[in-house]
C-alpha cells in the first residue's frame, strides 16, 4: 500500500469526540492530528505484516449437526445473532453445517433449521460447536418459557440474554426429563456435544422419537410441557395397560416380623443364631433382611427365580446365606410385588428394598449406616433381574435407582427375550420333525400328544414322573437341532435332556404361548427369523428343517421403552461397568447355556467384555450348582471389585472350546456341603457316573 493511500484513508476518519461532547478549536485540531497519527501507525504495521504473509486470521464459525435421529440433510440453516446480519447455509447429507461469521455479528446467536417438514432451534453462546436437535429445541423453549419459533422471529440481544440466563437450568431439566423416555442419557450438553448420526447421542434422539410415536404425540406436545416446566412423560399421557396390571397378589405371611435362623454347622465361626432377622412387607412385596452382629457395612441383594402364576408371594433365602453371614455381609431379599415373569417388578422391588435397608433397621431398633457397597446376585429369572439391574438403561429408567458395585447372575436369563425366541424355535422344530409343521404356535395343546409320541420313546408322565427321556429317530434329529440352538455341541447336553428334568419341567411348559409371556406384554415378542437350524451330520435334513419350520415374527414395539419406568421386560444390553461373574450349568434346557453366549456377545459389542467373567459348570439341570461353586463365583467377584484382580473364567463362545469333553471342569466343584439343594444332591452322583472324568 502506498503512503498516499494510507493518508487518504486516514483523512476519511472522522474526528473523535471526548466524553460525548464535540471538540472545538485548537483542542479539536490536536485530537484529530493524534488520531490520524495512530491510524497511520496501525495501518502501516498491518501493511508490513500483510507483505510478509503474516497476520491473517480465519473468520469465526458456528458449526454442528442438525438431526432428529436421522440427519436433517439439505435443510436450510439460519442464524440470528445479538448484532449483525443474519446468516444462512444448507446442511450436508449427514446433517452437518458451518456458518461463517463476517466479523460484524456478535454472539449469542439463535439457530433455526427447517426442511419444510421439521423446524428446530439451537443456541450458540459463542462461536464454536452448536447442535440443532429436538433436545436443543426443548432447552430453548424451557429457557424462555415460551415458543422458540416466535423468539427466533424477533431475536435480538435482549432475547439472547433471556435465553442465556435460563440455559443451565433448562438443560438440566431437559436431560432429566428425556433420559427416562429414551432409556439413556445424553453423554454431555445436548447444545454442544460433538456427535454424529448413528452414535450414542443420536440414539437418544431415535428413542425419543419412538416414545413420541408410541404415545401418538409430537414434539409440539413436549414443547408445551417444556414451556411450563411440567413433566414430559405426563405430556405423553398414561401408558397402555396389560393383563399383568390387573392381577393381584398377597404375601404368604403378611404379618411376619422375623424368620428362622439358619441351622448351625461345624464349620461356622459366627453363631448363626446371633443375627438380626427382620421380615415385613414393602410396597406390597414381602421381604427378609439378615444382618450379622459383626456387619462389615456391605449389603447383598438376592433375587429369586420364577415363582409361577399363583397369587401368593414368597421370599427365598440366598443359597450362599451361610457364606454371607460368616463373612460379615448383610443380605436382603424381596418376594417382588407380583408373580409371573415380571422382571420389571423384580428390579424395582429389589432396588426399593435396598434403599430402605437402614430405615427398616432403625424401625427394628438397630441403627445402621447406609451400606458402603451394595452387590446383587440371583438365580434364573433372578439372574435376569440381576443383570438388568446393573444396566445403563435401568439407571436411566428405573423408578428406584441403586448403584451396584458388583453382580453375580447365576443360571440367568442374561439374553432377556432371546430365551423366548429359543422356546419358540424349539416348538417349531419339534412340530416339523413330528409332521405337524404348519400347526399354529398357540395350538400346541391340540398337537402336544402327537409331537411327544413322535419324538420320544420314553418321556416323564404322571404315571412315571421320574422316567428318563429317550428319543426316536425323529427325536434324535430334533435333539441335535436343539443342542445347536441352545449353545452348540457341549458336555452334559445329553444328560440334561435324558434326566436333567429342565426340558419337560421347564422349556416344554412354555410351548403354546402367544408371545406375550403370559400377559407381561400386550404384543408378540417371539421372533425366530434369526435362526438357522442345523442337524449334525445331516445336511439334507437340516435344509428340510429350515425350509419347513415356521418363522415367527415379533411385533417391533412389543417390548419398547415405557414412559413410567422400566420396560415390561427389562433388557440386558451389555452396558455395565462393574465386575460381573456368571455361572451356568451346561445341561440346562430351561435357561440354556446359549444365554451366556448372547451376554458375552452383547457385552463385547458395547466394549464391556472386560467387565464380564463367565464360568461353565458341569450340571445337568437348571441351576443345579453346588454351594461351593456359587460361593467361589461370589467371592471372586468381591475380590475383583475390592482388590482389582480380575478372576479367570471360561471362553463361552468358541465352538471348539465349548465342545471339548473337559469343558466346564475348571470351575466345577463336586464336593457336597451341608446346604445343597435336593436336585444337586440327586444329580451330581449320576453326572459323575455318566460323564468323562475331569482331568
């Protein structure tokens, strides 16, 4: 730049005023001259920097993502700032956008995206990252207490200040309200979190959209609730009802205040009769709590298994009760307020009891501090309750929230509704091999006798309740398909089918259902479309089986998220970050070993397999563990949580490993103790006599 040009620019600069008053005479001349000299120096310096290639700075931008779960692609993104001209651009295919400020705009800025169908709003406190999603729209509505669209139309510095003033409280409100509806929380501030379509934060938007659709509502309904600061769940209206909601149940002994002490054993160090033992009813569920005199400050919640469809509620003591008391642990167990396969009630009632532990102790004249750690363990359906209670989704959606320090699901339904898919597949394949492939799933009572006669030459009955199962040729094909369906070739499957009792007394009892899990749901959840059946050594029979077996299809939203708490069947997604040790018997055909394989795959998919240790036990039935096997799993979980030393486990997913004759030997402990179940006492000697000895 030539000096002449610099002078001409400087000459065009108006004279400054002093304290808002115009200067006159000599003072004005001196002020003007000083002003020109300052500008000349600044412009000269800028010219030198530019000539050297330095001093350039990029313009500030506002960039982010516009999405509703799906990307808002090719949509118009507009922004109005506290001052300066409006800005606009078009979003990319992935919903991303960038608005470049020209140096005259000042933040904060309000954003609006529209594709002709959807209009949403966002807010940028400063240049940088800012999203536009249903969550950001709700935040602005809550911050203003009025419609965001109207605010955008009249946006100015005052509107920006008003939004900014309420932003923190509004964000807290929206996150708290949306989390239970979506079953998960945003990972950070929805206004500024860096996310992309398909990731976890985007899934929050997807699940919110599902909740709106299920309720027959729109984002407008949520905006109105946010404007007034009322509950978003209330705005979506009450949940539908189901048969389980109208069933009534009564504790077996609602007046009980205590229960019997455990019988003494020669190995006891702590006198079992010296414990505090309290019984009662909490929220319709019976409970038991036992606390040793030398309590170590830790509480173990025990979740019992499926108790049938009766109306009487019962409480079960944990099988490792003696170990817990001898080692200073308190334990508590709930009957749950409902029977049937109501895992939701199991999680809520178990959690509620844990939260009332100190209050119940005080009511029984023993002052106890809140537990320093709470652990959870359970069998069968109680294993499902255990696994579901530690999930991130439970933390987001449960009414009663408990942060567990570790968990031991035993013989658990840790694949949640995958169990019912397997039951459906067992029935459909049985019908094929028996020649009644096309019979509807709900017509089982009309074909049961024919199917069982075609598949089995010997089968337990009222006249011969202890008869072992023996298959016909058709039954052998079906059994091979079931073995592959339920975990693959493995030790103890043959014993489990022949005399374990968990097929006729368990899986078979589920045949003929309508997919609602006896009224826990209102729609069919059973889906067999993902299975490919295999009969070992017979490719032609496998092909024929797959071609003939009915494919059952679940209703997509049968087990959707609920607005009033947990799903009706809480899920096990593998989203946990605490030590978990599981044990499962190989011969179980009621809750098959495949549940462990599903659990491992889900945890691995979520990056959490490092928190999961699984152990195979050489049992032939459902939950027929020795007490020593259960104690070892629990004690190893405790040491892992306390000392950080991860215990060893079994590889449950590699087919060759699972099929090895010695699989399950590592953690099987056949020595029987004083507190074994009748089933374990009866089966272990027979198992040892009919299987290859462990090395």
